[in-house]
C-alpha cells in the first residue's frame, strides 16, 4: 500500500465528494485524511492507473518523505 495525495486542478470535472466516492469504490483503498479538496489515501499501487483514469483533472501523486525543517529558535548558552 502507498500513501497518495489527491488534489483537483482547475480542469477537474469531479467535486471532492465525487472523488472520495470513487476512491471508496476500490476495495483496498482507505482515506486517511481530507482537508477541503485535498485527500490523503492509502492505496494499492497495482490499481493506480485505474484510479487516475477515473479522476480526470485530479493530481494523483505519491506522498514523499518528510522534509526536515531547521530549528530557527534562538538558543542561549549559560
């Protein structure tokens, strides 16, 4: 299973609710989170092409590794 980020482009013909319904139609798919129109999905990589075909105008991309953020706090040594 892979974590995928789903996000509509301005050319998307489906609403976020319709896209969620399509994702739930796949047996092994799990929606891990949704924030407005963006979804985080746990999905079978073997069915990735089928998902992309059913979501025209949506970006379907794998979630990448976490990007480290530098510590910007000022630390004073005694």
